[in-house]
C-alpha cells in the first residue's frame, strides 16, 4: 500500500517543483468542482471517535507561517509555492473535520497539549528538521485516516477520512523529495543515522497516539499494537527515500486514483 506511493528509477531533478505546483493546483480545482460531502445527512459518532477527531482537528488547523517562512528563506520560489498549496490542503482538512464533528453534534477544541508541544518543537528547528518532525505526523495520519476510511461505521466519517487520506498520500512523497534534496550533501552514514533516528521518533509517536486514541481505533477494527506495527513498517520506505535511494519523483495523476509518486523496490 505505501509502496504504491513511490516509483522506481532515478531522480533527474530537472523539473524542480513545477510538477508539484501543477498537481496541487489541479487538485484544488478538482476539489472545487466536486464540492463538499453532504453534511445534511448527519453523522453518528461514538464519543471515543469524537474525542479522537477533535484532537486531530486541532493538529490540522494552523496557518503554516513558520514552515512558509523557512521555505522562503531556502530560496526556491517554486517549492515555496508548492508548500503554500500543501498548507491550504491541511487547512481544508481542519475545516472538513470541524464540519464532520458539527454533523455529529460535537464541537472542536481550542487547543490540545500534544499539538502545542509538536508546534513548539517544530518552531525550534530549521527547514530540514521541521520537515522530519512534520513527517512523523504525516506517517501517523496515513494509518489513522485509513483506519477511519476502512473501518468507520458512519458513511460521512468514511467519506471525509477518504478525502483526507487521498491528500496525505500525496503529501508524503512531496516531503520525502524535499528531505532527500536537503540531505544530498550529508555523508551517507550520517543520512542513515538521521533517518534511523527519525524512525525511532516515529515509533514512539505512534505508540503515544495508539494509547491516546486506542478506543477510537478499536471502533474501526484496529488494535493499538497493529496500529504501531503498520506505521513502523511503512516508515522503512519513507526513510529509504529520504536517505537517497534512486527514485523518480513524478507528480500524481490528480483525480484518477493513480499515483505517480516515487517508488523503491
């Protein structure tokens, strides 16, 4: 499943981020044509799922100013443009989750300690390390929204989770590409040490999420151990790409369900 996001070959690096800008813009247009889910149908959300969704909604809701500032200082205008479109998609996720909660008769949280700690950590770091921390959240989100899409009992919940998951499956290769470029001049042993440490950080974060959201995951047929195991397994290919395996980075084919992301065998 995670391997399908990546495509084997060598990255020529000739297109820069024009392909990603076009992909994000095409997805924005497709989303506008499609419109929102039918919120009027309402949602039946158990209390465990409400609490879980509220915490994830807080995490998706941010202005991205720190990331954009660091992207601008990196000096690549097309990457900055793509990052701005990425942030807009994350903000749309927050909007969708807020409306899903409203359809289920629940509100949103002003803040949550886990998100506050995560944001503080990212603000202390440069672009490369901020993206590594952000990739922890993205890898966890992939498994979380897949659990909701595949195991949720409510149709509206499954639809919203499916829409967000489709976006996250584009975000992961986007960040992997930037991180690969960021580490290209770092000696190979150091790259492997960094990505190995990232995998350990991810495993710890996945365990915390599994404990905090265990009741909601069980509602979707996913055990805590299974959740952590799947995330750790999926992180191997991400770490390999970030560390510099030979890959081709092509933009996704928007709206068809077919991805043109990098792949490692």
